[in-house]
């Protein structure tokens, strides 16, 4: 009977599953301070140009990470309100998506360096009263502590 090859995936697969950038996944995999416990080991030898991971290990990591970062009911409500104010869903954890929506689509005044940090968004909300920005701030403030 022929042996089947294990299915391998890369950073892009894990990033898509988590809704984060590939750079964030690289930090999870290699960052000294931000390495995530349980991140799968590469199935390729050390020093391989592009690490590949067993799909089953990657899926297990994705599932654990999503469970760890699941929001509270209050946070989910703030997210739903933000989506309603915008008219569609976006990844509220994605800085680049928030920048495009807030500054390019909604045309709100740009913060210094187009930052979408919570303090900068609080100030922007005070200045503009944008419901979307207000819900994003609320979403962030409802995030479970320690995450």
C-alpha cells in the first residue's frame, strides 16, 4: 500500500486562518519575546529557506489561538456595531485595514503616522464623533485582559 505524503502548509495558511499578516505569524514562530507557545515546528530541516508545517499541527495551533483570543459578548457587540456603522465586516485587529477604512474611505483626519493605536483612536473619536471609530475603541476596551 502506498504511503501518502503529509499535507504541508506555510505562513500564509496560518496567517489566513488567524486573520493576521504573514509577518505576525513569522513573529509568532521566531520572535524571542512574542513567540507563541505551541507554535508548530517546521517539518523541514533547520535552515530551510521557507519553513513548512504539518497541516494538522497548524490547524491545532490556529484553533487554540482563536480560542485564546475569542472576545467577550460585550466585545462581540461592539464589533457588530462597528460593522453596522461601516456597512460591512472588516478585521478590526488589522492595522492596515483600519487605516484604509478610517483615513481613506471615511476621510477622517489622519493621526500622526496614520497610527490606529487605541490612544490615537480615542483622540480621533473625541475630535470627530465618528460612530465607527467609537465602536472600534469600545471593541478594544472590551478585550479580555492578558491578551
